[in-house]
């Protein structure tokens, strides 16, 4: 069977989005444990300004998520028909959107009652479940080779970053 291959533009947008989502989830867990902890805490007290770091990763994530969503709705529309892919993108939108409405000082000041904060916590659970479902979907469809293809550094001829503009033009002019 042919080795699965993902277009390099998709791999770049998807790979960086996935890494930043991971960094946001991890730093978010530390923030939750230190400043909230209503449903349990980590067994250690995280030092450092994790709110600042979490916010900075979030600031990097949202424009990237926007570009990734644009890609998914246009060039990647065919893959987006898979429910597990669409669920991952929806969960990303919820997490990024509610995060943008958060204010840094709420947690520092012990204000845990804001609706937006509740939504952001919920988004964290939703994206964790959606990414697990997405991974199960990917492995269920194409096994480990398909999952690995998203993080492969291999480029086919004609699929280098300098070809991205041409690929987009072909997509939007229907291959003419
Ligand atoms: C962490 C957050 C993640 C989000 C938000 C996400 C989202 C998405 C979306 C929206 C698509 C469809 C892209 C398109 O329309 O062209 C997709 C495809 C894909 N993702 Fe993810 N993903 C994530 C993590 C991962 C991880 C960790 C892996 C693998 C280890 C992975 C492997 C794949 C693969 C192989 C495809 C192509 C599947 C297909 O052909 O249907 N994703 N992802």
C-alpha cells in the first residue's frame, strides 16, 4: 500500500497548531491547578508565571488557528467531511474563542465565577476529548502510518513552500 502523504502546507499549519494546542493544554493545567483547583490539584505546586506563558502561547495560537481553519474550509474541505476532523476544528474554535474573551487578572484575583472562564474550562475538556477522538479516527482510518504522515518532514517534488501560492491559485481557479 502507498505510504500516506500530506501536503506540506497542511502539515505546516496542522503541525504547529497541534503543538501549540498541546502547549496550551499543558500550561492551562498548571494554571488551573495553582489558581483554581476546585476539582482537584496536581500533586506539586507549579512555580513560575504560567498565566503569562499560557496567554502568550494562546496569542500565537489564534492567528494560526484562523489560517488553519481557512485552509480546512477551502483546500482541505474534503477531509473536513470526516466528523472527527470537524469536531477537532470546532473544539479548537471554542477553546481559542473563549480564551480570547478571558482576562488575565481574573484568576490572579481569585475571580472564578465568570461565565467566560467556565466556558474556557469546558472548552479545555471538549478539545481534549475531540483530539482523542480525532486521533482514534486517524488511526482507525489509516493506522499509525497515517498518523505519522502528519509529522513527516518528507517533501514530494512540487510540494515545497515556494509551491504553496501556485497550489492555492490552482485550487481557487479550479485547476485552470
Ligand atoms: C491537537 C489538535 C489537533 C487539531 C485541532 C486537529 C485538527 C485537524 C483537522 C481540522 C483536520 C482536517 C484538515 C483538513 O481539512 O484538511 C485534521 C486532519 C488530520 N490530522 Fe489532526 N488535529 C489535531 C491533532 C492531530 C494529531 C496529534 C495527529 C496525529 C498524530 C493528527 C493527525 C491528522 C491526520 C493524519 C489528518 C488527515 C486525516 C484525513 O486525511 O482525514 N492530528 N486534523
